[in-house]
C-alpha cells in the first residue's frame, strides 16, 4: 500500500513537473468566450416560443513568438468544441418536436442538431482573425441531472495545428430556461398568454406560437410584419411597464433569468459600495420600451462602456459597434480579455474566471502582458497600460507580510512571485543566483497594502537555483526557485 502510494506520488510529481514546464513554454494561447452573458431558451415549445436553444462561442488563437509581437492565427488551425457531461438535448427540451413548424423549416431538424446545423460537439468555423460556432443547441441540463438547471456550464475548446493539439481552454456556455411568464406567478398558464391575441388575424390560438414571427426580434433575425405588431422588445416591456418596484433587479428577473440563475454577475454588479443593477445601464422597463419608440433598435443599440458618463473614450468600443463585436489591443476582442457582457471578470460565477486564472494566475481582465507576449513589450498595451514587472492582484488588506513560493516552479523561462503587503511600505524584491549575486530587481518602490504579483522572465539566464528575496522594514524572506531549460 505504502509502496503504491509512493509510486503514485512519484508519477504525479513527475507529471506535474512536466506540466509546469510545458505550460510555461507554451507557444500558443487559446481564448474563448460566449457572445452574450446569458442565452435564454424555452424548455417547452408547444404553446409559447420566445427563444430556441441557441448559443454562440467565439475563440482566438494567439501565437507567442520570442523577439516578435504576438500573432493572431487562423490559417492551418482548427478548434474543436465539446461540453463535458452535457452530450444531448433531445428530451431535455421538446424543441425538436416543434422546431420545423415554428421556424417553417423544409425538413425536420435532425436530433440534437440546432437551427444552424451545429450539434453539442463540433468545430468552430474560421473567420478573419477569429473562430465562431453559432447556434449550439445547448440546454441547462447535464446528462446526470435532468431536473436541476446548471446555467453556467463550461465548454471545452481544443486548438489544433494541422491535427496536433497546441492549446486548450474552458469557458462558460451560459444558458437558462428561466423565462418566468408562468413560474414568476404572473400568468396562470401559457395558454392564457395566447388567449390575449384572439383578435389578431391569423393567430394560432392553440400554439405553438413563435412570438418573433410577427413581432420583430433582431435576436432571431426577424424584422416585424405589416399588421402593426411592432418590435417584440417594445411590446413586452411596454405591456409590463407597470411591474414594480421599477428600480429593482428582481423586476427584470421576472422574465430575464432569473431569481435562481441571476444572469447579472459581472464585476460591476459585485461592487460592494455601488452594485450596478439592470436599470443602472438600461433604465427601467418604461425606458427600455419608450427608447424603442424613440428610434432605438432593440439588441443593436445598447449601453456602451465608452460613453462619457461611464468609462470614457479610452475604454470605448469600436465606433458604431457593440462591445461583443469590438476588438481592442492587438486585434484581441474586448470579450477575449474581459469576458462576455454581464459576465465581465472577476465574476460572481467561478467558471467565468477560469480562463483568466489559467492564463495569468488570477481572475480579472487579461492584464499580464506575458500571457500573449513572449518578450516584455516596450510600448503601451491595452488602454495604454505599460508593461510592469509587478501588479496588484487583490486589494483586500492582508494580515501579514508574506512572500509565497513562485509559480510555476520549476519554470522555463518565466515565473510569477506573489507577495502580500500588510501596510504601506517600501518594498524591494530581487533575485539572486546560487552564489549570492543579484541578477534582477523586480520591485523597488512604495506599495499600498494588497496582494501583488511580480513576473520574472529568465530567458537570458542559465538553468539552476535562484533565490527571490523580499525586503521591507518589517519583513524579510527568501524563496528558492529552479530554472530548468
Ligand atoms: C400572428 C402575429 C402575432 C403573433 C404570433 C404574436 N403577436 Fe403579439 N401582437 C400582434 C399584433 C398585431 C399586436 C397588436 C394588437 C393591437 O394593437 O391590437 C400584438 C400585440 C402584442 C402585445 C401588446 C398587447 C397590449 O395589450 O398592449 C403584446 C404584449 C404581445 N403582442 C405579445 C406577444 C407574445 C408574448 C407573443 C408570443 C406568444 C406574441 N405577441 C405573438 C401580433 C402577434
Ligand atoms: C415581462 C417580461 C420581461 C421583463 C419584466 C423584462 N424583460 Fe427585457 N426582455 C423580455 C423579452 C421577452 C425580451 C426579448 C425580446 C426580443 O426577442 O426581441 C427582452 C429583451 C430585453 C433587452 C434586449 C432588447 C432591447 O430592447 O435592446 C433588454 C436590453 C432588456 N430586455 C432589458 C430589460 C430590463 C433592463 C428589464 C428590467 C427593468 C427587463 N428587460 C425586464 C422580457 C422582459
Ligand atoms: C454595466 C452595465 C449593464 C448592466 C448592469 C446590465 N447590462 Fe444588459 N447590456 C449592457 C451592455 C453594454 C449591453 C450590450 C452588449 C454588447 O454590446 O455586446 C447589454 C445588452 C443586454 C441585452 C441584449 C443581449 C446581450 O446580452 O447583449 C439584454 C437582453 C440585456 N442587456 C439585459 C440585461 C438585464 C436583464 C440586466 C440585469 C439583470 C442587465 N442587462 C444589466 C450593459 C449592462
Ligand atoms: C489585451 C487585453 C484587453 C483588451 C483586448 C481590452 N481590454 Fe479593457 N482592460 C484591460 C486591462 C488589463 C484593464 C485594466 C483594468 C483591469 O485590470 O481590470 C482594462 C480596463 C478596462 C475598463 C475599465 C476601465 C476603468 O475605468 O477602470 C473598461 C471599461 C474596458 N477595459 C473596456 C474595454 C473595451 C470596450 C475593449 C474593446 C474595445 C477592451 N477593454 C479591450 C485589458 C484589455
Ligand atoms: C491577450 C493577449 C495580449 C495581451 C494580454 C497583451 N498583448 Fe500586446 N499584443 C497582442 C497582440 C496579438 C499584438 C500584435 C498585434 C499585431 O499583429 O499588430 C500585440 C502587440 C503589442 C504591441 C505592438 C507590437 C510590439 O510588440 O511592439 C505592444 C507595444 C504591446 N502589444 C504591448 C502590450 C503590453 C504593454 C501589454 C500588457 C500591459 C500587452 N501588450 C498585453 C496581444 C496581447
């Protein structure tokens, strides 16, 4: 038994060692995200159909190259997707029973295949500078539990170059069935909703009814009709604008998912002193509706990070484009560094933060230049940020000063060194070789209380043992680090 355990440990640490080396020497980065922070879908389609199961995943492959800027790759690469533990949709929803009728399709949809021909596994389609899979018909139910919704499941992406895996990532494929017309306690049944349209000519009072077939919805590519039905978003928000309280997130959660899902989970909604709610950015139900009457196109004219009352022009989307369609620094999508709208990292949901944590060791926007760059960049990066060997990764005030073990370790050629600063202090963090000779200064400045991370790129150094040494007035500590080339 003891022997077996020892073997296991030996094999495991060998494996970890190997992983640490390969992870750090990785030449390609894969980033993936969902276009929206949440895709709602009905579960049952026999009466009222608001939205079909339909998710869109985007991804970019970035090549790290020594001495050169990173490069976004498409030609010669493929990206496969799969959703662990969620491999089928037929039976988790009755969509396939009604899809042909609802969407006027020439043929029935094959089982588990969505409106665009995508299944629950497949490949992303190449585009200029990115990949995309549109219309993945995912449901919120894992194969192992058909009753409890899991709205924040992950999708696994595998990038390959001529068939060989070069990088993988996991990001959230958000989906919820919490469209609460009946479950919110407002309508007694979906039939009662249909009954309201008896006077509309041609209306199928028995269902199934796709609301967007008469009421235009850019989400489904419909533009409205000639019988004065008007935009769906206008009708639904206008009709329900007396729902109270007007300025409460739970009013929106009566239809948008929802008291269980709580689709809004981004960094701004988590702000302790001023948590944003739907109305902070979109206005009340009345505003959502009246702005459409005043000319706003639903789904297309939405709030913007770059408006002067919010973050301003240094943080703006591309002119005339939505956040989700905009690219920023180096041609990387805003969502590639920050996450999807309503899920901007650091998010309340741990899965939204996985990618940033895997790539740079902590949640939040990709801000570590060395995630994509192989040589420290000398010019400005995203929003003018400069490369700095040290950055703040947490503002909670630590109880004590502390120097952590570097990560990864052993490493090649760069590693991260985390430390806590408990009170305002002048901090130096230097690296020494085995002979005690100083080889690098990573930090030499006044720092506010918080948790920091310094990068050490040892591309120019020889293999061997090095020491990180932190010195403040109150605290000194060393950590041994191993460079293996
Ligand atoms: C066959 C076309 C058609 C379909 C399908 C349809 N509607 Fe309508 N709807 C209309 C028309 C036309 C009006 C305007 C009626 C009027 O002005 O009297 C309307 C009005 C409305 C209104 C405003 C009613 C009011 O009293 O102010 C709402 C809300 C609404 N529809 C919701 C829905 C929902 C939800 C669905 C899907 C279950 C749906 N509609 C499907 C044609 C349709
Ligand atoms: C009575 C149900 C209901 C409530 C309550 C509700 N919504 Fe909606 N909302 C919908 C539906 C249905 C759609 C999809 C419309 C479509 O497909 O075009 C939608 C779409 C939207 C859109 C995208 C379309 C557009 O107009 O740009 C926004 C933004 C939005 N809602 C904001 C809100 C906010 C903010 C609240 C709370 C103040 C809210 N909604 C409350 C049902 C509701
Ligand atoms: C911090 C500001 C902010 C808050 C808070 C916010 N939204 Fe949004 N919302 C946006 C932005 C920005 C967009 C446009 C996204 C884009 O450009 O890709 C958007 C778009 C939408 C859309 C259109 C589809 C999409 O996701 O792009 C819907 C629906 C929506 N919001 C509903 C809501 C609801 C419901 C809430 C509250 C639960 C909410 N929003 C909270 C900023 C916000
Ligand atoms: C290469 C990664 C990257 C890209 C691409 C990127 N950002 Fe950022 N963004 C950052 C970093 C890093 C910060 C600094 C704050 C942080 O660490 O969260 C930031 C901060 C922000 C902020 C907050 C500013 C503030 O006032 O605190 C906004 C808003 C923002 N970005 C919007 C955008 C928009 C819109 C785009 C696309 C046009 C975009 N970003 C593209 C990395 C990126
Ligand atoms: C998510 C990936 C990513 C991150 C993180 C990132 N960059 Fe870049 N950067 C790129 C890409 C891709 C290019 C190349 C664009 C091109 O082909 O022109 C680039 C190009 C540059 C360039 C111009 C080319 C060069 O190397 O002189 C500078 C300067 C730069 N980045 C600085 C930074 C700085 C500073 C940071 C950190 C604060 C940073 N970048 C973070 C992806 C990234």
